[in-house]
């Protein structure tokens, strides 16, 4: 058994192995070409960004580690997206997944990755250093909460190469925090996981778009040119699908949308489906602070934490952050980095005025 990096031209072998592993545990017809089109449709060959387990000249396991950069407030942060970790059934229970995850960890350390992201309910990854961080709001909206006298928008399901994809992409750039997608892959991101994408229009003017996750029956991305068009958008969406109730997923960072959606929500749930491994805590805190200050105001304050064997002094002044590591009298002790992240990036810190409180979320469409 050897673990090696993929080579250009091995995309079909990778998909074949992943499908053979996933179909028995997912559903008949599961196909990485369709469900993960942005990675496996062949437009870009991501084979070298996979680790492959090979035995007797046969690929028996795959694990993708796609490196990308997040841009925020003039800084870039190298990020790893881990996905498609799969071992075909007859080779399972031989620690192959562990070996591939160890190789991913080694690569991320060598390349100075700031943080690594997984998606879904993958608790089996926790012992590789991943932990649930951040959360999203799941808002169930009932038709009766919507003003039916508002204007009606046109809704059009879009296909690849639609003329107005470019316009929708610019709406995305105006609304999204991370801006990791590019114009040429924007549509493929939106349809990941068999989603359908729809445009919202007033006559010929595009005012927004949304993506419907058919498997989960939820709308997990909606962006508009103006938030005051939300009532008309919701009315038109309900009429289009003939539904009385729909669930919308809104990022905890997206305060403007949350405030308006709160007027329509029948119920609100919080889910923490995002698994993150932080390699550079100092840079990760800077990134998330700069994201948060877009939507909230921080008071001038100093926090000193002992996290594992290091003491971090986090100073916030005039909406700027400075972080230093040294010998300080600390206010609170976290025995592991995961303990610290789990507290600061979830609801616990919101109710503790002594603690730094940060929000973190990544759109479903960005996840690998």
C-alpha cells in the first residue's frame, strides 16, 4: 500500500474510486461528476490536489485537499478544503483513511495553511483535529407572514452559459464576505450537490438569485441587489414553487439579511455543521476579527488567554486587532486549542462578557 499525490490525467480514476465508495452509503446514482461538478467536471484537472491510496496498481482510496486563498481587508489567507475522502468497501478498516488524512495534515503544515475546512456531519474527523466552529441560522418561513400585496417578480431557472450569469456573479461579489468564486466557475459552485439556481427579475432587470438544495428542500443561498426587495422575493418564490413553507439558510455573519428575515421567520434554528482545523491561530483570529468588524462594533478591550502552553494577548482598539504571544498574566485557561475555538466561535461566548466573541460561517456552495 502506498499513499501518493494524484497526477494530471487521473481525474476519471479518482471519480471511479470515490463513486464506488460513496454509492453504497449514499444513494443509487450518486456521481461525483454531477454532485461535485465544480471539482470533477474536467474543466480544471484537480487530480494533483488529491492523495491516492494505491495497491496492486489500483486506486483504492482518495482524499482531496484543495488549496485556495481567502481575501479579507487587503490580506490573503491560505485555506485547505478537504473532501471526497473515500475508501472502496473491500479495503475499508485498514486505516487507509487515517493515512491519507495524515498526509493532508503534513501538506497543510508544510504549505503554511491558516485553516482547513470540512463540511457536513463528519464527527469521525474530530480526532484529526477538526472541530465544529461557527453556525448558521435555519429560518422556516410561512407564506402567511408575507405581504401578498407586494409586487411580483419573475423567476427563471438558469442553465449553464446563461447570459445573466455574469450579472448574478456581480451580485454575489456585492454580498459575499469571502469572494472565493470566480466568474468562470460561479455557476458550477451554485449547482454543487444537485442544486438548482434561479434568477429573480423585475421585467428584464436582474435583482437577485437563489439556489435550491433539492435533497434537503432548503434555499441555502439568496442574494439581492437591495434587501428591501426581500418581501417581494419571498412572495414570488412561494408562488413559483406552490409552497406554504420553506427553509432558508442564512450565515451568522450576514447581519443585514438576518435582521430582515427575522420579520418573516416562523421558527429559527441554529446548526453548527462546519468542521474546521486551525493551523495558525494568530492569523485565523485576525481573519475572523476582520470579517466580524464588517457587521459588528467591538469595544476597546484586552483579552489574555493561556491556550495550551502559549499565552495570547489580544488587544482591540478602534476596531483594529493586535495579537502577541508572550509571558502575561492570563485571565482564562483553555487546555486545548479546540476548547478555545469551540467557546469563542459558538454561542457560549455570546453570553460571557469577559470573553471575545466571534462569528464564522462559510456558504454551502464554497464547500468541497
